[in-house]
C-alpha cells in the first residue's frame, strides 16, 4: 500500500505532472504566474480543491448514476471552490483581489474534473485524496516556479506580493535578486509565460532523456562485457 501511495505521489509531482506533462489548466498557468506568490497561491488553492473533491466524490461514487455523474461532480467542485474563494477573500483580501476571477474558474479547470472522473470515481477515498493533492501540488510547484522565473527576469525581485497573503510585516521577506534593475517587460506579459512554460517543459524532457540514457547504458554494459 505504501508503494502504491508513493507511485500516486510520483505521478502527480513528476511523471504525469499536469503543468508540464499533461498540459492541463493552461489558462491560470499562463495568466496568474506573473509572480511566484500569485502562482503558488492559486496552485495551493487548486490542490486543496482537488484533494477535497476527490475525497468527497470517492465515497459516493457507487450511488451516482452514470447519466448524471459529470453534473454532480461539477456541483461538488463548485461548492468546494466557493468555500476556498470565500476563505481567501476573508483572510487574504488583497491577494483575493489580485487572483480575481481565476479562483472561481478553478471550477472549470479541466485537471480537477479529469482527476475526479478518472481516479476518484474508481478508487477508495484515501488514495483518491492523495492523488488529488499530489496532482494539485505538482501543478502548484509548476505555477510557483514559472512565477518565480518571470518575476526575477521581469522585475528583478522574488516573493513580491508576499504581504498580500501574510500582511504588511511580510514585506521584509521580499528579495531583490537584481539590484537597480529596470525590468524586462516581455517576461511579465503573456509571451513571457509561453516562453517560460516552454523552458520548463524542455528542462523536464531533458532530465527524462538523460535518465533514460543512463538506464540504457546500465543495461547494455554488462551484456557487452559478457559478449567480449
């Protein structure tokens, strides 16, 4: 069972990462990631919704008629997103204003419905919750990393806007990575999001190719030694 949970987590964080492998949820990925804080905040909100949606659907999956399962799934997701939306509005109102419409749009984020349909509707509650949170966390890491890249290149800072989530006292944790930097506008515009996401996809594919090459070399070397 532990191995199964490790495989589920590995799929969400790396093998089937929704941000750089499945390429789902591109709307928030490209629109919100102007800073690391924005990207990571929306990513964590999505992860909570995915874990809760999977956990809510899995126990009742056998009682939902197949003809109406998609509307029921969307209704459950919409209720959970409303709770998250109101919570962020109550406890981090400035951040809520920045993220804006993209919090309610989690309802129609295809990765949320896809995991409910493909995993939670077929598995027990605990693995479903782990799967939802792992997939959401994998997306959050991509959003945070892409936001950090765009923020550093575009503004020369890191964690800008941290005070929106944690109050004015958090301004001291904002880092100036490049002093006296006048900014690079392309990085914070939509084309910068495409270029940044493409770089992350290329990096992930390069790592996988290197890993495959090493495994292939490890398999062929003993055979070639025996043949000689």
